[in-house]
């Protein structure tokens, strides 16, 4: 990875010295800065206003103690975070992740990416992210509720419908959002659109649950059509079996795709006849069980221990929907060797820099996360609008708006890449298109921002 512009390279050097020990955050910034070199060359006004140094420094970063009592009566202590990275375009917006891997570095990488993703949606949202190193896996309902209530007991003072609007992410689904929302309401005595991903009976949006997965397929469809290709009849491998993966699979199957594999943290299933999504939903959404169960219920399918091996399955299209850095350079080479011609990222930063390089060098149609998985936050933005006007839209209305937003994001990324001499490179295009709007808003608002 090379940051060609001298100013950007210096800013990155200072950032790396200041944030040593935060590898995920530095990886995310390096990837964006690499794309922005031609923008810095062409826009000395951004350099003069210190936009690049300012955009990598969060406006606010909160870390807090979350103590709660488990079912055996033991006091447990976790760490909570909220990064309010950039509010140039609107209130901070971004999910909460509950997972033992969560650290300041992970939250800052996700918050930084979120700035540009939200900008690409064209909705008025700044960038933020939060979470905790609490892992909901294996916890009882009561423990999860008490944890969420304790987490919100601190978080509520930092958020609000016009300040910062969190949502879900890994480990935070409808159940957790419900407990968080209930506690916010109790503490503030206000029923307002402070969180998105709410239940429909409490002001949530239709389509929010499947939005990220559906949006991913809408983006993929656009990218393939532009290359004279399509999803119908293609063999597809999807990592994970969480929110994004399940609804990516649902839409892929609706579009005629043949999904043959899915996974979880333990291993992957292969079903040459095509994944039976109702079985996966029952295991993962209802029973909250392990994906290995699938083979007991579907004859002819197999289970392999170790999630990474999923990338050895020959496929036309790969959809990584699990976590950061889940495809490395070697996995990418294997995918290319086996004939994979398109990769669309459902998870955030699932491909390492070496993997991205391999895909681009081999002409794989590559959809980067901040563009291709923006459907979730876009629909959250629509939920905010519905809460503000106090008027719900139908599923058809929301789906149509989501589809339009994904088409526009594709066009914006494609056009920006072409404008800066990198036609076809959607990584660069998404970074540039997302960045320029934020930079112009920061310029307009003066140095205090
Ligand atoms: P969920 O918590 O719903 O599901 C996470 C899934 O990933 C689970 O199936 C989990 O398995 C699996 N998983 C985690 N690590 C691995 C791994 N190393 N290999 C294979 N599977 C793994 O999370 P989401 O679906 O919401 O989020 C997934 C990704 O998508 C994250 O990167 C998130 O930031 C991103 N994203 C999510 C959005 C949303 O709207 N939800 C929006 C935009 C991005 P197990 O069951 O074993 O835990």
C-alpha cells in the first residue's frame, strides 16, 4: 500500500505515531488515503484547511465502565465506547458492536469508515460508532437485558435524535436495540428516534432488518450489469450466517443466484443443491445455535470445522459478510484461481489490503464495503426521517428508496473513479466520492469543525 501524495503521507506518519497499537484504525485510514492522493494533488484548498489532519481525528471519543450482575450474582465489568467521528453532514450515525474483539482501534476503524459510507448515501448523517467488549453469546436473556440497561445508563447522556443516533451491528440486533431503547426512554422520559433498528411497533422502519443484505445484492447487480453480467444462475459463497449474510442469501436466491455455502465462527456448511435458508434462519435467528446443525437437518450437505476454509469452495461470486480481514491475500488468490469473478463486501473491511490488490490486479469486479454495505445505514437514515415526520412508509416504499440509493452509490463511485483517472476502481471511487462531500462541508463550516 502506497500513499503517493507527500502531505497525506506526512499526516499518516503522524497518525501512526500517535495511534500505535491501533492496527485496524490505521489500516482503514491508509486505505482511504491511498485513494485520496489524486484528490489532495488537485485540491490544495483541502490541504491548506487541514482537512486531512482533521478528518482522521475523532471530534469526540468516549470510553466508559459498564458494570452488571450475572445470573450467579457475580459483578461483571465491561468496557463501553462511543466515537463521534465527524458531524459535518449531520448527527453522528453508526452502529453498536457487542463482541469480545471490540477495542478502541476497532471502534475507530468502524467510525472512520462510517463517515464516508454515510456520505455516499446522500442522507444527512455524520459518522460514529460504538460498542463494548461484552459478548452476548452464551448469556441468558436476563444478563443481556441487564447489560444493555447498564450500557445505556452511561450512553444516554451522549446521544439524542439531533446529536447522535446509534443502531445495531455485530452482536446487537432487534432484541438488544429494544432493551437499549427501553432504558433510554426510562432515563430521559422521551419517546424519540434516538436509535434505529427499532421494532416496527415502536417506530422502526420496514425492511431495516434485511436492508444491508438486500442493499448488497442491489449494488452487486448494478456492478455486474455494467459489465454485461448478472446474478441469475451464478454460484455464490457467503461467509457468516448473521443479519447481513442471511438477507444477502435471501435476495441472492430471489435474483436466481445459487448459494452453496455459509458459515459461522466455528466452521462452514456446503450444500451443492443450494442453501435452504429457512433452515439457516431457524438455527441462527430462532435457536441462536451453531451452523453445524444444518447437516443434521439437510441430507447431502457437509460441515467443515474452521470458517476460513469457505474460500476454497469454487464459486462465481463471493460475498464476505462476517468480519474485518476475513479474506487475506492467499484466500483471494484461491478465489481467483477457482474462477471467482466478483466480490462484494457485506462486512466492514473483510478483505485485507493484499486481498484487494489481488482482486483488482486480476480484473475481479470488486465492491468495497463502504459502498456495497451502505444499505443498512441508508435505511436507518430513512427510519430517522419517518420518526421526524411521524409517518411510517410501507415496505414497498422503503425498498424502492433503498434500491434507488444503492444505484446512486454505484454511479457516484464509478463516476468519481473515472474523474480521477482510475476508471473501474470502485475502492478509489467510493473513497473519493464519500470524502469530497464531507471535505466541502468541513471547509464551509470553518476550522472549529
Ligand atoms: P451478526 O451479529 O448478526 O452476525 C455475525 C455473523 O458473523 C455470525 O454468523 C457470526 O458467527 C459470524 N462470524 C463472526 N466472525 C466470523 C468469522 N471469522 N468467520 C465466519 N463467521 C464469522 O452481525 P451482522 O451480520 O450485523 O454484521 C456482520 C458484518 O457486517 C460486520 O462486519 C458488520 O460491521 C457489518 N455490517 C452490518 C450492518 C448491519 O446492518 N447489521 C451494516 C453494515 C455493515 P457466530 O454465530 O458464530 O457468532
